[in-house]
C-alpha cells in the first residue's frame, strides 16, 4: 500500500503541479498550481480585449482564505505585496528609543525596517535565546517563525509567554511557514507573510494580520483602496478609512490575486496539517539519508527545510542534474513541499553520495 506521502505527491503532481525538474526550492519560490495559472491567463486575456474580470473580488476571496488559514476574522487581514512594507508600517508606529528584539541573521525584511528608522534600539540575539532576552522595556519582538537561511523553528510559545510577561508585542513573519505549518496568528499582535513560497501563490501577494483594535497603526501609505468605500475615495483626502484591517491594504497586484485565490483554496482543501505531515516525512527521510552518508545538518527538528553546511557549492552541479535547491551562506538548502516525493529525496541523496 502506498504511503500518504506518495499518494499526496502523485495525486497533485499529476493534476495541479507538473514540475519539470526535481524541485526542492520552495523556500525560494513555490510552484504555481494549474488552477492558478489558468485563472491568471483568463484574467489577462479578458483584460486584453477590454472585458476585465472583477479582480477586486479575487482580492477579497484571497483575504478570506488566508484569514481562515491564519485562524482570524477577515477583518483583521490586510492585503498587500511585501513583508518589508508591512514591517515598515509597524516600525513607524513605535516611539523613538523603543527596543525591538530580533534574532541574529533573520531575514532582512523582518529586521531592516526597524534599523533604518535610526532612532530605535534594535537588539539582536541568537534565535534560541530570544525568549530569555525579552525584558522590561522591550517594546516589540520581531521574528520569523521559520528561519529562511537554515529552517530552524522559533519557539513561538516561549516567545509569546515572555512577551506577555514583560508587556512586549510580537511580530511573526510566517513567510517560511504559512502553508505547511499551521498558523496561530490570533496569538500574536502582528503576523506578516508573503504567499509566493509555501502558499504557492504568484509573486505580488502578501498579508498582514493586526489585532481587532488595529494595533495603533497609522495607515501612512493609505490610498483610495484603504477607504471604507474605495470607489468614493479616489480624489482628495479619503473621507472615511476602512473600519477593518483593509485600511492597511496596498493597491493590489490584481493579476496576482486573480491566481492567488485559487492557490489558497487548494492549500485550504488539502489542509496545512496534512501538508505538514507530508513535508516532514520527506525532510526526515533526507536527514536520515544524510546521516548515512556522513553529512551533518543544521539542527532544525520539525522543519520542512533542511540545510547542509559546506555543500552550498554543489548547487550548480545539482542543477545540472535536474535538482533545484539553494545555496544559502555556504549551506545547501533543500525545501520539501506537497509536490515532492520520496523518489526525489532518494535521487538527491544518490547525487550527493556519488
């Protein structure tokens, strides 16, 4: 009998996903499902003949889908295009001198918007020490749920508990986790995520989750789409900002959202829990195989990303063998997702051992 891993991979590979390589690089960019490609093609074709579809409805469907995945009401979700923009929005809300605690080597979009303010106290500590480093006076803890460089998981439960104990707020970047690691956005003050990785959406789609009270954020880039009645907000100052997180919307990349609603629906249909089990089975198989051939990995138990120190230089060789992955800081980074199979893990191991 086939394992759940093989059934999931074979079913999707033959219908929604048809990779032309052994694609183990979702931590960089996820593959688009067929339904998403079709929807985008139809939207582009309709626009080219002067009959554009209602892509703003696609934005709302995408917002609602992400909200369900995040476990929060859609009224708490803003739709945009960039994590850095939303991190910058949060950075503008902090008073001068506020302490922001980040993890060493975290992704720049999570860190740099606070640094460029120039008047914030940005303190960086090892990821594993983040919870213990929260102290009275810490205003915000900003961290990726899963580290892009090597797949290590933040101890979000400990970080949240320490933040609450000291009156700090939390910002979690779920870009490397949303889609395979179930989200608990309702437990944090702010959650941000791009959707072109594990959510397999087109580029140009990102989300921000804010508290019910909107988190005290000033919508500094608010345009007409941020109005309670957008089409009545096109000229002059917006008379009435949206009462929900939509006041933080960026003017949307509509063709991307025309596809995104279908990618997100697919992730919902399969279920992040099922995808997590599939991905971790593959990642654990790869870790065990690496141990057999005498290769060490960056310790990241429970992660769908496996990083192998010292092997980043083999990325080109692997690419020529039809295996796509990343070189990150000298590490070879493999990322396993729902369209991958055990046969692909074994192929990678064979090439590495050869």
